């Protein structure tokens, strides 16, 4: 079995930093195996990408990316 070659976060479109996808093998550990993934973030993944695309660390933590010209939510 091989990892899917998907390098894009389905929520923000940024790099998901998936080590297995980058390496092309499941023999490497990914950042996501040592953190808790936000249930809210998982619920936002489009149905057609569930189990097919990895979240990036920011989205997995349910941290909203700041758009240019917008203040951060806690600012």
C-alpha cells in the first residue's frame, strides 16, 4: 500500500506537509501521527476528499488562516 500523492490541504489549499505523500511510502512518520486533530476541522473536509487528502498543521489545529487585510481573530 502506498500513500496518495496529495500534497494540498483540502481546507486552505496550502501545503499539507504530509511526509508519507512526499516520500511516496508509508514507512515514514508524519507530523499528524503525534498531534490531536480538531474534530471541527475534520468536519469541514469536503465529502469527496475524506480519506483522500491530509490537512495542513494549521487547519488540523482549527486555526483559521488570516487573509491579507484582515486582523487575526484574537487581535
